[in-house]
C-alpha cells in the first residue's frame, strides 16, 4: 500500500559550510513537504497514522532555525534560548529531505519512503530511502518551547 501526505512548515536556515553565496545569510522559507510511504497496513487498516507524520515532520521543524552543527551561530542561538535543529550537513533542501526520510524510517515500520522538500513552489529536492539502506546524516533538536 502507498500513502501520500503533505504539509508546510515555516523555518529559517543558512548554508554555512563551503558556501559563499547569498544563502550564507540567515533567511526563511515556508517549506512544503510531500511524503510518499510504502508499507503494509496494520490491524487498523493504516500504513501510518497521519497525526504521527505531523509530529515527526511538521512539529519537529516548524518555527525552528535549521543549521549545520558546526555553525558558530548555533552557540548564540542556544544562549538566546532559540529552538534549533542541527544537521551534520548543510541544511539544504536535499539534506532536510534526507533527514526526514531517515527519521521516518527509524520510527515507522515501513518498506520505503520518498520525501520531497520544496523551499519555493518551483525549487525542491527529493530523497528516496528503502528499508536497510544506510544514511550518512545525523541531527539534534534543541527546543525551548
């Protein structure tokens, strides 16, 4: 069975590591996330409870600042008690999609997940992950809410 889910969240980020363009400055987006999950239905007839997807994706990122874990800005933001998500890679649409896919695979009993992350209506990235595949991304959430 295949299910689809989409939602938006508001967050800010900047590209810190090995980047010198305008996206090095802290800025925000209304991200749109689309998720396609393949798996078996449980005894309730569900592949995944959509409310759990909201918690794992929307609530995790909404109104947070997404940074590379080595970004010195994270030190100031922690002291200012700002809610942040730190990734082991630059917080690009590609890496945010990868993090979401990895997180979902770790929390859900599913076979495959595809995650699309759009920074604008016309610019986004897709990451596909199958059960058993290795992923090279780590993350940490620091929340003061």
